[in-house]
């Protein structure tokens, strides 16, 4: 007892001491430039947000602290085992000792540590690890998997004899004591007891809703319980379990036979989240309620008594307005696990919330000695997350949940100190950081007031947080929800606990309580017009939010809610309307501008992202990413528009950004940012950051993650709408932060631009570019060059431009022909072909093509349709704007009054849209279709070609069909016994003369 009491007697540390450095173990990063790669600049790779960089040499590569731990277990020798329902890198089980990650990662090749997922509980002995698999795990799962403790491989043994364990999705507690293994199954209302040597079942003890368990020296069982209060439902009747509690305030004590002895009612609105009995017989109770501490009970075999507490009462939220939110020793933040070793070292896992809620809020695993001193602390704080610097104080860096202090002069990995959380779930339970997971952060000032912006992974929602510097407020570090934008509910799914159900909205906190009520939402009665048509009040589709220094909100929004979305993208701009009396910025749908393609962007075919810098030119400079490749979230252009608010709509420059679908050399851009007059473009693959000069769009160079942070092979892909932020320091150095979700960190590049930049020559123009006229089409071809990453075809109605990239012909790899469809016969079109390398692009001289009719067109949608599924569907790339879909077995299309002047055999073209490969149909070749004229013999067409994966580009086959002079009846059909896919017919075209 004396050791625990002594630990609490240590004087509390000051806030200055209560900080966590994120590089307990680091390797100095070296400049990544190499003589063999002239495109790589002189810069330094580093990281923040994780105590480990994700590096190493196989088999110990990819070392990083996991993003969550739903439970921990310590063995007497001080090894700490963690388990989590989800880790983005697949390392659901980790082992620590003396502040070091010692487990082999073993997250590939079918390891149970990856393939069977994780869970909410874990225990271990010298031979085995017993980990739960729960429904919320990596792949979902049941029961317990037994791993070899030495290497995390499958032990090929299991706990046997239980009738319930194999079916349990809720193994929330595991304990080992006195040669027995205890397993709590909440959904089965039982605790099973197994022999530790034989792994066979000894007993099954009925316990209602068991969660955490601990076992005393007499074999007595201590059990916490799940709160069975029904979860609230939203307006659709769906369950909102965001704020559900896994722990009640009571802990039941059963004897070894399962008889209830007594119950401890843990005080102060406790929510029990962890249980442990140490070597001295004390019961440690983790409280993730308002106290955020550990309650210690003595005399537990006779009359359990609360003897002391461990940790500052209130945890991270304790103290005055300057301290609330600050992290540090004994300031707990959502306890998920407690354990001790033979030397009474205490281990505590915390994830910002508690069991079952932690992903996105960040993991801390801490150790304390018997004197109350912190032995070590390890953090894994970043999950689908991108941080941003405070523009007025760049040493303050924020992700949506955490505040870091950064000293950029320190060695790699030692720059950042985790100082605070910015969320308080007790004060603001409607916070989008609780009801959802926020990914992208931005700090912006409006008239000197500081705001934190957080948006979801795909940019469908945005919440704005204000900060209050007052003793009566929640604390200077805590962001108070005050404004939100959302695209609206769809299919019963909502982003907020409270929100309207009939469309998009803006929320503003009208009474400054940070909570949402229905009277605080604004919805548009009309959303303006797009391309001359009213936009109704409905759910929207889009994905991008950005606040400029004027306080205006920029939002990417689709012009239509039906596929294909990409050609219809436009930008919205919500103008800042001042502050309300509580300091929240005001926005509404009546003060909104819509900038559409092509009206405001005549050189572009889409707009997918926007950054507005009012200070970069008179009237402000708008940077946009553009032309999104069909069926991809990538973009392949960045454009700069100066003097935007003065009405200028001509791009100063357009950068052709590499996009390459080559599976052996994939280039896939995800987002961009601007800082210090440079453009930074992030690539999901190959994990590059390309840099361009913002003054003229010229190529500058490339950042590549160095080996010290994992290298190209061992950093994660980026998977959020904004995956990279850049900012310039007063020293002239530029800092770039990049998401590395797989290894729970932010990559940080530090670069001082040289006084003179290297000039890179553009590649030669593509060779052999020619065009051939066809019916409503232009057939274009060129000579392939292996040095070119991709080709893009652009079109204009005038030889002098502007030339706009074709959606169907952008980012072409290994392709030397393309057909531009849905053209007007007799109209001349002008085409340019650009070839792209990493360092630049070049384009050909214009090629003119004037489509001419092949013959008489008969639209499929005007034919007589027969069959159970056949129907007409819109198709923007088709003649007449539609095709006939679901042409399957037993369907037919009849074209009457097909007239020719002369009898004979005619080479009829059948135009179709086919977005599937033969394997998609389960066929060796593409499907065919039958054609007959005037009841004659069936003629089987050649295989209908694959045209484009977006089902929007027609192709054709030619079939020789005998016709009579005058009117004919032509039938296209698929026999009931024929192999068939699901082609879509656009039209048939009958030439004027027979063959």
C-alpha cells in the first residue's frame, strides 16, 4: 500500500514540465538530395505526431506507435501489450518495454496480427498472447486468437470447450491469474474461465454485460459493466452511439464460484474503463468520466475502501483557463487500460476518449515509477490527419484534435512537443470531432480573431471553432464549435447528432453554448442557378473547404447530383458577413457566389480545389486544381488566376501535373498548397511532392521521404481531400506537412529555397499527331514515346484557343489513339496533343478536323424497346444525349422506316457504350448483338468494343446488312440463350450508298 500512496504524495508538476516530446527515439535525417537524381532538392525529412518515425530495416521496418489502444496488459517483467480495434497500418497488437517498441511488426503475409483484425482486450504470459477479435476490428471478428509471444505468429492453439466464445463479438476483458485465463463476453453475458496450461474450459460464470475484469488472490472476480441505456436516435431513427458509455459507475465482486459478494459504486459520475489488481492487492479503477483519473481501492478481500486516486482530477481538462486542455504527466485523457509490473511500475493507455471511441483522438501510452515520476511516454496521434500552422505563430501547429509546439531548429524528430488537446467532449458532446472523425485542419484569422477549421476525410463537412480567452470559458486551448457547413443528409445518414433532413445547411451557434439545436440551422430556399437551371434545396455532392484571409469560405460543389459528376463541378464562395455578438463568423446562402466551368474557367474542364490569396494580386489570386481525371480523384492541372475579384478570368499559367495510370509507375496527385510563391503538389503514389514556381508555373523539383522516416516504400498513401499543407517561416524556410496515415504521423519537409532555381527543359512535342474526320467524331492518333508519362488531348472551337482538355482523353498512358465523340457534323474543331514528363510538358501545333456524316442516324432511344429490363438512360457523350441500357438476353430494339434509295448490302455502324472488360461479364471476349433486316437471317455482330470505364464514350462496330430499296425494319436483339453482357446502344448509322 505504501508504494501507491507514496506515488501520489509527489508534488504536482508545473505545466511547463507537463509536455510530451514526440521523439523519444530518433535518427537524424539527412538531406535527401542525391547525385543521381537532379530533380531532388536539398531539404530535410522529419516528422511530428508519433514518437517513432515509421522507419527501420526489415524485418523490423515500419516502426511506429499505433494510433489507438483499447486495452493494455503488462507481464511481471515490464512488457506492455496493446490491442486495438483498428490501426491503419494493420499492427493491431504491439509490445513495448522500457519505452521502446519491441514487437516484430508482422503485419503482412497472412499474419493473424493483420488478417484477423484486433479487438478491445488483450492478455499475455511468457508463451502466448491472447487477443480479442471484435466486430469493430480491422476485418471484424469473433472470440480470441492466440499468438506466439515471441513473433506474433499464429500459435495454432485455441481456448477450447466454450459454447459461446467462438460466437462472441464483444470480448471486452481478459485476465490471467492463479493459472487461469478469464474471458468476459459482454454480448453473451458470461465470463469463461480456462486452464492456463491446457487452455480448456474450467467454468462459465453468468455475469450481466461484463466489460473489464480483474482477478484477486483468492480467485475473486471484479467486473465492470456496459451501460445498457438505449442509445439516442437521430431524426431518421438511426442509432447515435457517439457518446455511448461502455462503463457504468459500479464494479461487482464475485467469488470464484460466481456468487456476488458486493458492489463498489465508484464516485463522481464515474465511467469505469479499466480494471487491474496489482501485486500488493490494490484494485485500480480507470475512470473515463469527468474525473479522468484512477481510483485506488484497498482491503478489497474484506471491505473495499477508496484509499487514494492517481492523476490530476479532471485530467487534461483540469486547472485554470490557461491550463485546461494541456497534456502532461498525470493529466489523463480517456483511460483505456491500466497495468502494473513486478516492480509496481504503472502503465496507462489513453486515447482522448475511452474504449471503443479512440480512433482519430490519438494514443498515449505512459509509464510511471513508484515515486510518481514518469518513466516514459509514447504517442501515436495522427489518424487520417493533416495539421496546419498558425499563420501568426508558425511554431504552433494544430491538427483537428491536438496542439503542438515546434522548434524547427531542432534535429529531425525532436522539433515537435505535444502540448494540448483542443476538444472537450464533456462540454461539447455535439462536436463534429466526436460525432465524426475530422481529418484536415486549418488555422485562420478574421479581423484578428483566431479560428480552427476541421473537415472530414472527404471534405463533406466543415466545422469552425472559436477560442475564448476568459476565466469563465472552457480554456484557451479548447476550440468551441460555432459554425458548420454540411452537404446534407443522404439515405438516412447524418454527420451531426442534430441536423435538418432535407438538404444542405449552415449551422451557427446562436447562444454560444457549443451545442446544436434545430432553430440554429439555415437552409437555402434556392441555391442559385447553375448553367441556367435552378439548384434545388437537396443533398449536394462535393468535397473541399478552404477559408481565405478575408474570412470567405470556398467550397467545391457538384452542379448535378447524378453521374457523371465530374463535368459539372463548380466553386462556391460564401462571403463573410461579420461576427455575431458571441464572436462567431456569420455566413448565409444569400451572400454566395458560384463560379462555374466553363463560364469562369474557360481553359478548364473541371475545378476540384481552390486556394484564394487576396494579397497575391490586385483583386486577389485564385489557385485551382483542375481537370480531374475521369473516375479518379486525382487532378492533372493547377491554374493561377490573378485579379480574380476584378473580373479577370484568364489563367496566368496552367501547370500540367503528372498523372499516370501505369501500374508499374503510378502517378496519382491528391492535393496542392501554395506558400512562399511556390506550389506544392502531393502524390498518393509514388509518395512524391512536386514543387513549382508560383510566379510562372515552371518546375522546381521534388521532395521524396528519406529513409529516416520510412522512404518511398514505407510511408503511407494519402487518403483525404487535403493531404498536404505548406507555410513559410520568417527565416525564409518553407515547411511542408504531409499526411502519413499508415504510420500515425505527419511527414515534415524543411526546405530553404536557393537564390537561383534550376531550369528544366520541356520535352519535345509529341510526334505524328494527326486527325481524321468521322461521323459526329474525330479520330486522333500519334506516335508513342516511352519517355512520356501521359498524353492529354485538348480541344477548341477556334485555332487560337482556348484549348480545354477532354475528359475522355486526359492522362492517357500507353495509348496512341483516341476518339472525340458527340461532335456536330460540318463544324471544324481544333486539337492539340500535350506530352507530359515530371519536369514539364509540350504540345503539338493545332490539328483541324471537320466531322462529316457517315450516313443517316437512327437514335436507339427512338426505337421500339422490348424486354424485361431494357431502358433509356442519359449519356452526355452520346448522340442525342442518351443510350438504351440493359440490352441483355431476351431484349430487342426495333428501328422502323430505315430508308435507302437502292437495294444492296450496307455497312451499318452500331454505336454502343461499354464500360466493362470481358472478364466483368465472365466472357472470353466482349459480348455481341444480333441484327436482322425485314425478318431475314440473324447476323451476329463482331464483339462490341470496350469504350471507356465511365460509360460515357461510344464506340462502334460495322455489320454488313442487306436492305431493300425504300423503307426497312431493322431489329437488334440478344437471343435468350446467347452469352451476353450488358452493352448500351447509342445509335445505328446507315450509309447513303451500298457497298
